[in-house]
């Protein structure tokens, strides 16, 4: 990563999600506001399938995820 340039790679929870453009736009909007960030690219990794195991422990707590 070059200074001030952020690359976000995301996996959608549902492969046929109808809102990837909305998600990308919102992620960019939040990240570009962070101090020191000059440019943001968000890529959707369509060849990967999402699973709950991909969540961090903090993410699971935030969503009250119970295994």
C-alpha cells in the first residue's frame, strides 16, 4: 500500500446481492474521511464465498453471532 491509498477487498454475503454498487459507495465514503486517506478502491471478490468463519471475533460480538 502506498501512503494515503487504500485497497479494500470484500466478499458479499450473498453471491447475487443486488446492491454491490451501494455497498462500494458507502465503504468508500466512510474510508475517504479518515485522516491520511487520499484514495480508496473497493473490489468485490466474486470468486470467493462468504462464510461466518470469515468474521472477526469483534464482528461476531457486534452482530450477536452465536455459533
